[in-house]
């Protein structure tokens, strides 16, 4: 486990530095853009202002999380993962892999905290009206990324290609989204971006439960593929 975590930290240090750099940029840009849009008084600009804290949280998470499936796929191609799995039982390999995900989640959370602190200081009323929602949104997005990337990791073992695994996983995700949208339209449920984001923030525990389900499915697939020798 320590070896897998150390390997990720060494291989993905530029992802971490990039994530921290972007977080610092967002910590400066988000309050400036929010106050600029809000002061204009135009309804469309006010809507854009409300999106700035959301964008700051989501973009802060993206770069560290991108390192997950990218590093895993590279380690499969260079046969590092094949060597690693020979030193431990497949189930321990899967849980060690999950531990790496946990470290990435902590790094992503740290990157998210930077713009949140800045917005708390430089945006009037942010702490009282938006802080909690942004924290829940950040937790939900990190949880979603972990579950989704675990599925991609399992599929990468089978397909030997991160791109193919991502396309397949995205195809399933878009399929589910299309069905959900169709159901909403049939039932005359209004769909808007802010409504979706607020729903995710308010129901973050469902997202966390969904993440646990995705991890369980991904782990089952990964165990099955490893035991069949797909990683060797």
C-alpha cells in the first residue's frame, strides 16, 4: 500500500502542483469576477456571479482527480501494476488502490479549501449563504470522481486502454443521464443547471452512497479481471 501511494505521489507531483496553482488563480479570480458581475445589476450577470463560486470549487478538484485514471493506466502499460499484484493478494491490491484514491481525495479537498477561504473573505455574505452548499458540492464531486474513476480503472485492466475505458464509462453515464432527462421531460420537471447543482448539494449523501456503489462494482470487476490474469 505504501509503495502504491509513494509511486502516485512521485509520478503525479505535477498534477498536485498544477492543482494548487489553479486553486490560487481561482482564489483570486472567483471573488473578483463575482463582485464584478454582481455589481453590474444585470440579471444575466447576477446569474453568472452565482456560478463563480461553483466553478471555483469544481475546477479546483479537476486536476488532482485527473491524475487517478491517468496514472493507473500508465502503470498498467509499464507493467508496474502487474508486478505489484504479484506481491500481494488481489483483494489487498484493490484496497490499496482505494487507499490511493483516498489520498487523492484529501489533496483535492485541500485544493478546494484555498478558493473557499478566499471567497469567504472577499465575497459579502458568502459564509452565510453559499459556503455550506459549496462544501457539500465539493464533497459530492470528489465522491463521484472516485467512484467513476474506480470503474475506469477496472475497465482499463480489461481493455488495456484508458481512452477506451473512459469512452465506455462515459457512454454508460450519458445513457443514464439521457434516460433521467427523458423522464424529467415526460413528467414536466423543469431542468436547469442551478437546479441540478443545488439538488446535488442538498442530496450529497445520495451521491456518497452512489460512489460507494460504483466502488463496489469497480472492485468486483477489478478482482475478477485480476484473478483471470488480465493484469499480467
